[in-house]
């Protein structure tokens, strides 16, 4: 037989066996055995495209072991001289379970294991103790689950956005004396947004906004002892003093209102990711597209956008829900008007006397007339 013909024959048999289940392979080999018993070895080899030795092999296996003999044999060696003992393998498994964060190198070093790095890795893989490296979007998903456990209005992030770097807004800001800074508070669970504006960047403005906001929550029956305000380490949040007894931002939150305040770790801006992402949305959806005729017009349009954000705009990172929908699920008895917080011009509040009384009359529930969305 020519080599080309022999190759074709072998490839026919291989194609019949390739990617078949064990039972399908046994069925094919049973046919080969039956055909060989009736017609002989050579005709069978020719018909099924395999060598005579293959036919002889399966005839022998069938005669000795029956159908079981037609299964593929394991190619693994019966004896491995360098294989670690069961006791050492057990040590590797227990070490990994104690410290699942350690890889083969650290496991070997800390637990004085005998096997090589590759051996330890093989044992871990065999027992499915290898964890896939978590990607950034997986960690974000886990973080969203943690944040979803907060009750609405229990945890807030506060920050200040500089508006002097907005290319579309900057000419209008200089021409009409529009605000240069945006003071923002955002509820971590629902995404509820509160904004205020000023031409000044200081702790006094942050304190005024937070003071009014906490009074506002209290007027809707929210226990302020369960409320936390989280900020970065900027001077506008009193980080330079770090003294709760000195009048200022933190003193107002914790001593006057009985709420809690947290500073995020230094150089970890992503810890305030919710309020930072709100700043990005406001820049794209408000500052980059709106035109203003005066400072009063600016505040009115800012109020309209804040209402849109809290009442209408779905957040697809929160299952397409709006802030008001999430709040009403958490606090079904709360007045829906809680999301109608007025946009504040902090410069005017600084000039006025008893400004918070003017804004929050009748226990803090008065809200100025809002523009239609």
C-alpha cells in the first residue's frame, strides 16, 4: 500500500473517533470487532481506514475484557518517582485555605512546603483553589452591591467642583458674574443630588450648605444620628484643623447636629466616586450645553437640572432607577417632596441675616417655587 493511501486510511479512522463521547467510541470499535470476526482483519482495516494492528488490538482487548476493553486507556504513567506524598499535598491544600491570598511562592516560603512552585500550583489547580484575577469592572460591581445595602439618606459624599475650567461655561461666567464653584452633596444609595454655588472656595460655604441640608433631612423625620457625611481632605472641609471642638465644618456636623463625618484616605479620590461621577454628568449635561442670561437665570436652570436628575433621569448603574424611586422603596412613608431641595446661591446666603430661616420656614419644609421640567 502506498504511503498516501495509508495516510488516508488512518485519517478516516481518526476522524471517526475524534471528538466523540466514550460511548460513541466504544460503539465504533464494537462494529470494527464484529466486522473483523466475520470478514477478517485486512478487509476490516481497509473498510474503516485503520491499520491491521489497530484491528488486532481491539479484537484482543474485546476477547480479554469485553466491552470495557474498548475504552481508551489512561496515558498517565503508573509510577511517578518525584510526585509529592499525599501528606504534603494535604499541607498545601490546608495552607491555601488558611491564606487564600497567597500564591505558590508565598505558600512555599511561609509554610516551608517541600514541593516546587510548579508542583504547588498544580495541586492548587487540581483542587480548584486557583482564583481568577478580578478585573476592575468586577470590583466595581461588588462595590455597588455594598453601597446598595446603605439605607437612603444614611451615607453622603460631599465635594467642591471648580467651574473655571469649563470651556463653554467660562465666557458666560466672566461676562455675567456667574458662580465659580459648585458645592455638591450626593446620597450614596439613591444617587440623590444637591448642588449649591458660590464665587468663593472656603469652609464657610461648605458649612452653610451642610448645615441647611441636615436641617432639611431632620424636617422630613430622618434621624440625623444615622447620617454620615464623607468628604476629601480639603481645607474647605476643615481638614487643616482636624479638631471637632473648633467651630467649623466637622463641629457643625457632629456636635451641633449629632451626625457623623468621615474623611477619605489621602490620595484616594475614587473613594468619593459617586459625587465625582455626578460632577462629570453635570459638566456634560448642563455646563456644556446651557446658555444663561443672568445669575438668577443660572440658578433657575440649575434647579431645573437638579430636579431632572433626582426625579426623571434613570441611573443605569442602579438598574435604571431614578433617585426618587430608590428613596421611596427604602422609605415608603417619606414625603416625596424630600427630593425638591432648593439650589442655593451661597454668596447671597452669606450676605443675608438668618438666611436659613428665610429658606426653610415652617420647620424647614418650605421650598421655593420650582420651574417646570
